[in-house]
C-alpha cells in the first residue's frame, strides 16, 4: 500500500487511481512495479495493507505496547487503515499466481473493513487480555522522538523502529484501499476481521 500512498478518510484507493507514495520506501516499491510492467512476460504486483500475523517483527512491537496497557496516537487524529491477515494474503498470492490471462496486473489485497486507530488498539488490547488506555501525543513530539531516534540509531548502530518514515505514516489521515478487483476477478475472499487478525497473531507470538 506504501506504493500507492495515503488516501482520503473513508475513501479507499483503487488500482486505477494515480499512486502518490510519500516516503522512499513507497517510492521504491512503485519504481519496482513500473519496472516489472515493462517485462516481456506477464507480471502481477500485489499491494497489501497492514499485514498482521505470527512472526512479523514490526507488528509484534504493537502487541508488546498493548500489553503495557498504554497505547499512543497522534493528538486530534483517528487515522484509518486497511489491514489483512497473513493467511488471507498468502491465499490471495496463490490465486494471483494461477492467473493465466497473459496480462500485466496489480491488485490491492486487504480486508474490506475500515479500521481506525481507536479500533486497532482495542483489538490489540483484547488479544493480550488488557484494557488499553490511549495517550494522544502532539505531532511535534512524535517528530522530535523520530528525529532523535534516527540520529542515535546511526551513531550506535541499532535497529530504529521509530524513524521519520514512521512519523510520515502516522501523521496521514488514512491509508485505505479496496480489494474489490481482486475479489471479483480471482474469486478471492478474506476470512478474518481485525479482532480475529490480532487474536490469531497474539496466539502465534505466544
């Protein structure tokens, strides 16, 4: 989804819309897609939303935070995101690999449910049996933390999980997309909503 960039609130992106990535990560994904579209054989690119599932190192941080009983959000914002369970994504990829149309394609792969930050933290809390209290943090504080963390990670060579890329992502109104095209063309259907995704992921981490 980073290749497509942020969306409007309540307005999921579709494959036909012009992509507008906001960070180097998303721009590199888009460049890869554009390069693959020039291949002399059919290529399918897939764009998942936030992937939740056992073994994901980025997601496990959220579960660890939820276990403390305190979550964070940008003050005055309730960002909306599209998510997908890792097993639903794997099934979607298998469906895409069996496509024999001979054409270049790209698909968003997400659950159709619109998840906001409040709902996400509630689901994370329930998955670890904890009531999560949300603390709103002003944008400038998050920016300062990301900037300092980025500098320190370069000096002390540790893996920085709160960098300026994360800041850019956290401060957007929404990252929503629609997988209607994938569902219609390849007869794929996601099985898990956000509360099931987080519960399955938490059980996997345990």
